């Protein structure tokens, strides 16, 4: 026997209210989030805020003094990009439950988010920073061959 419409509507409204509260909590948490990442050469720490904006750069142990401008730029870009990627993945993980279908209200099917379109293709890749060569990738982007 099917459930009366009023009861189903009541369940849907309760779930909607709970979802709204959960979204508000998640938004508050995300507004406070930040991630800091060290470059692979441990010369730079970059920090990003909740929208992926660069909020801090630290040059560690005076290593920058022995680096060429290109090496330092590569370290900054590497750390900033990795921190932004961590933030993007954090946002994705925090928001994913809100796109899932409702277990209590079958009519609420959920929806798909195109995370790759929102954040770029790296957000869906496994966390394999080491396998992609970190600093060498940035040197390539700067038009260097990575050789000293």
C-alpha cells in the first residue's frame, strides 16, 4: 500500500529542511577552510583560502637564496597549485552528499555535478603528485628542461 501524499510531503519537507541546515553548516565550514602545501623541494609553503585564492607564501630555510628566479618561481607555482587542488577536492568532498538521491523521498533523484568542468581535470585524478614529477612539470611550463 502506498503512503498517503500528505505523509510523503511531510517527509520531503523534513528532508529539505535538514538539507538546508546541512548546506548552511557546510558553507560556514568552507568559508573558514584553508590549505597549506610545501613544494617538493621544501623551499616554499603556499596557503590558499576557501575560494582557492593565494593567501600566503613562505620561503623556508633561506633556500630561495640559492635558487635561480626560475627555480623559485617553479617552487611557488607548484606549491600554490597543489594547495588549490587540495582545496578543490575538499570542496568537492564536502558538497558531494548534497547531490545524492534521497533515500527517504524517491522523487528526489539528486543531480550530477561536473566537478571537472568546475575545477579542472586534475580534481578527479588520484592523488599522484609524486608520479607526475611536481617540480619538473613546472619547469616544463616555464620552458626549461629541468637540467642544471
